[in-house]
């Protein structure tokens, strides 16, 4: 490991890790938060060195040791984490960090301690079953989209439907469940290896409701391309992400809240990131707890993030809110977008 290279790269790209302080002298202290208030002067680099100093909590040390203090880990592990975040680490670093980064959003690792048996937070390298390619199925289904208007009932225009390559299958049956009954399904492609099939029939029985949303292939994030936009919303369901697109915003759907780890893995694998992440998960227990976890992780990684407020009104998610009242939903999203941007820009004033 080349510590000097990591120091140089960290110093050069410091604002990818920590937001600038309010006075524009340095960056916000990850240990004490110095730099967020009007008079806070943040952490500054000591001239001609890679050493930093915080005037509030008094931390003084080289930039890698700040990371070590922040994450409560060894110097060497902190260097690895930095190398991975800055995308200058090797495969071994990445694997090592994946394995060691821990506990409900806190990088609480001490690889040099005997007590390093904390639960994992990032996806271990799971051996997945061989993938089946559904590309042709998806293309065929797309040709039949005109046979349904289900998406219109969910507030999604034809334009949105085409953008996400939605399709329709009149007599769909789960490919892996023998003797499954047939039903008419809207097909929502996740990628070439998986899709969501949504029952479009009206007045479903309780039993049919249970199978009304079925996933085929591996569960994955939906609309990951939206991470290239400057401001991105993180939502739960595919219909929620499409609902944001419908009113002119970008959103990535987790697909399932347990996929939040995949989202973090994707962040580790990228070198361009949205400037602002707005967490807008479902208005329920699972949504709220995943929001807290993601906030903690993004805070630790130094990504500017913001929890959406009053965005879905009394509804559980974006699609329900859109169906209820498009204008109201659109206004609430716009308001959150503007507030997040305002707060973010304050860092630069
Ligand atoms: Zn401090």
C-alpha cells in the first residue's frame, strides 16, 4: 500500500470525502462537526503537509489518521478505506474493505483487534445461481404493451412506460413455479437478468394479491443510471422510481429494502456520484429504519444526503401519492428538491 499516494489523493479530492466548511477555509470535521455553523472554521490542512488540525476538538494528525479516528480503525485499514472510496485501491483492498466494513452503518472496524467479529454491512461475495438471460422475453413483451393500460391507471404515461421498456404478457406464468396459474402481467425489466411481473387484473382475491408482484431473476436496483444525475432520489419500489421520472425527477429504486447494501456497493464501484442524495423511502417502519441506516453510511462516506420531508402526504409511497394527486405530489417533490439544493449550496457560500 502506498500511503503517500493515498495521502496526496485524499488531500486533492478532500471534498469527495467531507463537505467544505461554512467559512470555506477547510472541511467539516467528521469527529465533532466543526464547520457546519456560521463561525465554525472546520478542519484545515497545515501548510505544505498532509497533516490536518481541527480548532474545535483539537484533533491533529495526518489525513489518514483522521479517517482512522473517524472510523475507529487502524491506520492501515483507514488507508484501505480511503483507497477504495477514491478508487485507487486494488482488488485486494476492495475485497478486504467489503469484508470488514461493519455494523449498522458505522465503520467500526478494528482489524488489529481480537474483537473484530462485528456483523457485516456490505454485501459479501455471494455465489449466485447462474443467471438466465431474459432479454428476448423482455423485447417480446414490450411489443405487446399496447394491449394494457395498467400503467396509465398507476399515473404513468406512455412516454414513461417506453422509457423503462415496460411490456405486457397476456398469459404469464412464473417460469420457475410449476403449475402456477396464468395471469395478465405488466412486465417491468430490472435488467437483462430479471424483471418484475405485476398482475394487472382488477378485483384480485386475497390469494391473488399475495402473488400480484412477482420478481423473476435476482433482485436488483432499478434505474441505476439515475446515479449519474446531480440530484437523485432513493426510493423503494420500481413504480416509485418511475413516478419520479413521470414528473421530471431522477430516482433509483432499491427494489427491496435489503438491497441497500447493493446501493452502497455500487457507490464503492463508481467514480462519479450525485452531488445530493435525497432519501425518500416508504413511509413505513422498514422504510424509516433503512433511511436511518443509509443516512449513517452516506454521512460516514461523506456524501451529502438529505431525508425527504412530507413528500408523500398520508400515502405510503411515491406511486400512491402520484395516483392520488399528481400536482400535490409534484409540488412536494419540488419542495424537497429545492430545500436539499439550498442546504447543499450553503456549504459553498
Ligand atoms: Zn473537530
